[in-house]
C-alpha cells in the first residue's frame, strides 16, 4: 500500500508485521502499532504473510497542519484496537486494498490516537494556533527521522536545517516537547533497533552494532547493558524469535475528505 494521491496516510497493524519505508526512514510495525506520514514523504507499506493492516488516507486539499493527522508513530491502547477491528468488520473483510468513504467515527478515532500530540500544541512557539500546529508538524517529522534513520549517519545539525531551525533552537524545542534531548533520543532509538535485530535476526552482534551506528562493539556493549540491564548475547538467548517471510496482507483503506 502507498499514499499516492493523499495528503497524509495512517496505517494500523491489527495482526502480523508491516515494513514501512518513507523519506523519514524505515520502520517495522507489529500488532497494535500505527504510523502516520505526510503524502509527500512517499510512504509505502508492505505487510508480511498473515498481516491485517488498516489504512486511513487524508484526501488532497485537507491541510496536514489542521491536525487531522500529524506525522507520528505509536501503539494503540486495547480499547482502540477493538474499535479499529469493529470498523474494519463493518467495511467487510477482504483481500487487497480498497478505498471507502470514512465512517463517521473515523475522525474521532484518529483524534484519540493522537491525543498526546494535541496536548503538545500549546508548548509550541507561535502567535496563532495554525503556527503552533505548523511547528509541531515540523518537529514530528524530525522526530520520525530520528526513529527511522538509526544507522548513526543523521546529524542533528543537518536535521535542524531540514526543518529550518538552528541546531540550538531545535535541541531546545525538542527537549521542551518530548522531555529528552535529540542526541539522547537518537541513542535510545538505535538501542531499540539493536534489541529488535537481536530478537528477530541471526546477525552477528558485531554487525548489529555497526548497523545501529555504534563506532565499535565495546561502546555498543556498554550502552546496551546500561539501557537494558543485560548483555546483548544474553538478550538474544532469551528473546530470539523467527520472522515471517514477506507476502500479501489483508488490507482495508478509508479516505477522509
């Protein structure tokens, strides 16, 4: 599934695993995960065998800064998962993607998923609500870049320049919005990716370290143990699991106008 012809798209995984690619980077979503991206990020989603994926597309002409969908990723609470499944069933279960008029409850469902982002609007600088939303939109895209590009090649100065902020101002605003500095957040995302690779692949630990942007295995080993309280090899022994082969997914898509 891709976002062609949409101002923004949100994907929700009810079952299985989905690989998402976009200009912000690469993301792996499991059951209960969701991600929303602007259409100009050229996002694409590939579900693995047995995946149940729901998609919501915002039609062209609906301003992304309206807040209907901010770029973000997260997890659905149990109640939201049940609601999403009910909406999917009301559309009818089928294989392949289709575009339907959004049920009346979809906008409220989207607002509930992104409620924490709405709370951050007031912390953004600006003399108007529209300006605050635009700032949050830019910061969310930057945050997704830090989540999706965890090989260590993305520099904070470069990222700040992309969204037209100085590195100092970007770091200060990032801390105010998310309660953590961008460098610390980037390090956390790299370790989270390492943890996933250890659990789902047979990559040697030295290769996992390099793939996650660490200069050497020793610095990776220290950082991993400090973050998770165990060594990388012990974590793999306890949590290793296989991955599904790529394939088709059952999908349902709604269009919000």
